[in-house]
C-alpha cells in the first residue's frame, strides 16, 4: 500500500530524511576536527606526548566506523519485518541516545564504547531512508531517492561539519556532540510528525534476509565499494596536511578547502542520482573513469593552491557520482533483501575509509611525500573499476545480477 502525499507533505518528509543524513555527517566527520580537544581531556599524558595522545584519540573514529560495519547488516536483518517508518523513528532514537552518551561519558574507555554504539544505526538509517525516499518520490526514482537521502551527508561537509567544529573549539567537544544530538532530536520529531506510515512485511525473517549474502554478486559489489571508495579516503584523510605542509596554506584556509570538497560531493550526488536512474551501468563506469582522472589531476596539481582547490572539488564530485549507482546495484544484488543491500553500502563505505586512510598514511610514513596518497587513491579506484567490470561481465554471461544459489 502506498500513501499518497500532498506536495507539501512530500517535501517535508524528504527534508526530514535528508536532515537525518545531515546529522550523521556532522557526528561522523566533526570528530576528526575535535580530536585534540578530546585527547587533551580524556587521554593521559597529553601534555608530554600530544602526538601520541591524538593518535590514541583517533581510535574514537575507528570505533564509530566499526559500529557502522557491525550495525549495518545486523540491524537490517533483525528489523526485516519492521515498518520502514517505525524503523526510521527507532534508529533516530538510537542516534539521540548514542550521541548524548558520547557527550556525557567520563573517561576515554566509555567514550570509545559510546562512539561504537552511536555508529551502529548509521548504515541501517541510510538504507531505510534511501528506500523510504524512493518510495515517496515514486516508481523509477530509486537512484534519486538514494541521492536525496545522501544529500544531507554531503551538505554536512559544507555547513554542518565546520559549524560543529567551531562550536567544539569555542564551547568544548561535549557541547559539539550535544548540538549534533539536538539535530537528531529535531529529525526524530519531524519523522514522528511527517513521515508516511508504511506497514511492515510479516513474511520477512532475519534468516531469509541473510540469505542475500549467498550471492557472489553481492560480495563482489561490496568489494567494489570497499576498494573504490577507499580511493577517496586515501586522499581525503590527509587533505589538511597536504594543504598546510605541502601547498603552504594557513590553517584558517583548510575549512574552505573542505567546503569545496563538500560542494563537489553535493553536485556529484545529484548528478549521480539522476544518471543512476537513466543509465546505471554507465553511471558506474563513467563515474570510476572520471574519478581516476580527477585523482591523477589532483596528484599533479595539488602543490599549487589553485590546483589544490579545483582538483579537490573535482575529486569530491566524481566520487559522489558513483554512490547512488553502486548502492542501487547492491540493492539489486541482494534480491528481496533490499534493506540489506542498501545498508551494506555504508558498511563498505566505512571499510573503504579504513583501507584508504591506512594505505595513505603508510606511504607518507615511508617518505613518499604528501601527494603519494593521491596515487594510492588512483590505484584503489582502478581496482574498484576492475572489480566492477568483472561484475558486469558476470551479469552478461548469466543474464541475472543475483546468481542462483548452488543446489544443496
């Protein structure tokens, strides 16, 4: 049953879903800018060894990412029967409580646990929000629905992350997390008031949902997302260091650079959503090719300020063109377990975050310079494209995206 909404109600409902993504972007990325403040308060020995303490505080980012990886498929399977409306509301409750706990914990260990818990609903939220948005927008608009759900995340990189980081520097990192909790609370109220009431499906079962992982195509597309998106994070994780240590920009200019990347991501997300609905395979192949070109341009021009800003925005745009199409293909590869496919994309995204950051840091530590992560990103993007072409070739040979399970 589909609930017919008025244009005004449709706009508000879609805005609410995007606002949740905005809150997630703030809680995920603002932590990176608050690590020195967190380390100074929670990690012993900060005054004597600040670099070591900040590195230890970085485990908070890893804990959140691990929560995403664990929570995305787990919550998607366990809530298979649930109404998507009720699931969205309960995930937002989870976000409010996890973020408040992050602000209230007294020591580093408990904060680490709180960040893990706060990451658990991340993938499931984006998965169900994507499906809800596509359903609200109507048939044939799955890619645009995914892009809409992700739009809050990209806009957060332009506005929310700098604002929350500023609040954290001015009022303390705990205040910053409470502001993010307020964003989630506002989204929760909006979801209760304005989201259409879609019923659940009592025929679904967690074990049935998890059968989606029998699909070789699903695992192949997970690998595409992990490796391909790792290319973005290999570059992005060290963008601030590139700007200040290589290009010679002042620290005050770094937020502007990050905002340019956010603008590029927002534009790419919109373009990718429309292209995904019209030509999904072309969106992925062209997206990867343009992403690789932009990474090469970045590596060749980022030592100059103009090249740095222009190429960074281009990398943000081309990487985001890929996201709606890859998530749509993961949904298709998961068969009837659409929520599993939609949520798994964000688990893969965070694995790519870890892979890209680790490999980028390795080449810097090895003495290859601050541009080396860009070349690492190019190699990872090429790996993602190769895996995608294997997936497309497999689909052409079998005539289906979801291979039949082997007979027992």
